[in-house]
C-alpha cells in the first residue's frame, strides 16, 4: 500500500511538471500571437504578409501532425515534447530576427511544426500518467491553466516592448524584437522540465521500442474495424469544431461594429472572459471526474448552438458579452474531454496516431472555418454567420453524441 501511495505521489509530481512545462512552452506562442503583427508593421511589411505568416504557422503545424503521431508512438511522448520545444524556440527566434517575407514565412512554418508536435504528444503524456479517476482533473487543469496563462501572458506581452524601450532605451523595432525573443526563451525553458520526466513515459517508450509490433487485436482497440470507427469519430469532431471556427476570428470586429465598443474596452472584456473560461474549465474537470467524461461532454456539445443563435439576435452589449462567454467556453471545456474520450477508446500504442488525427481535424476545421466565415460575413453579415455556426455546431454535436453511443455498443 505504501508503495502504491508513493507511485501516486510520483505520478502527481510528474503531471505537475508536464503542466508547468506546457505553460512555459505556450509563452512564446502567446507573445508571438499578440506581438508579431506589430513587429511586421515596424518592418513596414504589408498586411498581406501578416496573413501569410499566420497561414504559414498553421501550415507548419498541419504538415507535422501525422509524423508527430508516428514519432510519439515509436519514440515516446517525452522525446516528442522535448523535440517540439526545441523546434518551436528555433522558429520563434528566427521569426524575431528575419526581415524579408519569405524568411518570415519559413520561420513561422518552423515554429508551427514545433507547436504541432507538442499538441499531438501532450494528450498521450497525460493519458499515460493518470488513472481513470483523476484523469479528467489533470486534463482540465492542463487546459484551464493554459487558458488563464493565455490571458495573463498576453497582458505581459503587451507591456514588455514598452518596458524594454524605457528601461533599456531600445528603439521600437528593437524592443519588439527583444520581446519576441524573451517569449521564445520561455518556450525553450520548457525543455528543462520535459527532460525531467521519468517513470512510465520512459519505460513505455523503451518497451515499445524493444517489443515486436503486435497483431491487430479486437480486444485492445486496435482492430481495423475499430480504427475505421475512430476515423469516423474524428471526422465528426472536425464537423463539430467547424461551427466554432466560423465565428471565432471575428468577435473583436463584432463588438466594435455592432456594439460600438472601443478597442481598449474589447481587450478588457476579452481578458476578463478568458480568466472566467479558465475557472470554468477547472470546474468542468471536477464535474467530469464525478459524473463521467461522456455525460459532461454531451451536455457541453448541446450548449454551443443555442448560445450562437442567441448572439444572432442579441440587442444589448451585456447580453452579447454573456452569450460570447458561453459560446467561447464550450471549446476549452470540450477539448480535453474529447481528447480523453477518443484516446480512451484505443490502445496506448495507438495514442499518438489518434491524437495526430484529432489535431488534423482541429487545424482543417480552423482553416476552412476562418475562410468560409470571412466570406459569409462579407456577404451576409453577423446574423447569418452566427446562425450558420449554430446549425453546424448542433449537427456536429448531435453527430458526436450518436457516434459515442454507437461506439459503446
């Protein structure tokens, strides 16, 4: 019994190290997301370059997702996240010093590749380190703290260039460059934490490397039929996420154009909502631990459509902010639940593969949703955009619920 308690404490400290490493890893991405357009503007590059740089970041991650799944399954998630941190840091530092469009795109693609590897490897790490009981809590804390750090880190990123200008007497461009490099250093520091991971991760990687490849076994969830079923579920996840991706890039413009809020106030609203989302994600982890991942996931899937539909008719800014909070909450709440749900239905040696499929679904939904959402907004306005997003979200949510029930049978 004493040994079991020690093992539990050891796993708990390792989970804490993983989450802390993830927060450090995200630092560079947070700084990049907020500051990079300002850096490109200081270089007097056109807005087209800003858009292409963002696309290159996404494309770099998308290209690496499937190879990252293979790397995670064969070499272990510990090595994968370590490589991811190193690749991300290199890409972010390069992005902070290059000055030509082609170099900007190349650096963004490298950073995106590191981010893609990390996103694939993180869920298998948490699955391998947690038992079914506390697993929902670990996943929720990982996402919740990342969401909270996203808000706080954005505020810090916004203050850093000014601090560098006044404290170190740097020019504007040099201050922007220095802030981006500081963010990259934060991501690089995550390597130190990821390299300390011990126990099941290292042993599982060694066993996987030494053992012969097992034949497909219907019992362990790796049969061809069940892998086809997994592809179907991942496809339903893509449809579900498409509804969220349609509207997500345009809420800043929505509050500015439709409700007349100044940019500074929109920033305050978004920061406050971001913090509330983080707390709600932590609460959802406790709910999933008590009532089950499937029940909480099903309830969350059904909330997005009504919230988006309400936004299409919201007349007051107070109601719009409230509905914005609820629709935006669904993504952070469902993401860790979907990860647990999908990985819980397949064998550990396939976790990297399934995780990569899930991330491909997320990236494709994001790219398609942003493009189609911009077209729909330009042609029909916010009302139509929100209604279409609500309809697609409802269809995807019902599809996932039905797919989960078929899988259980």
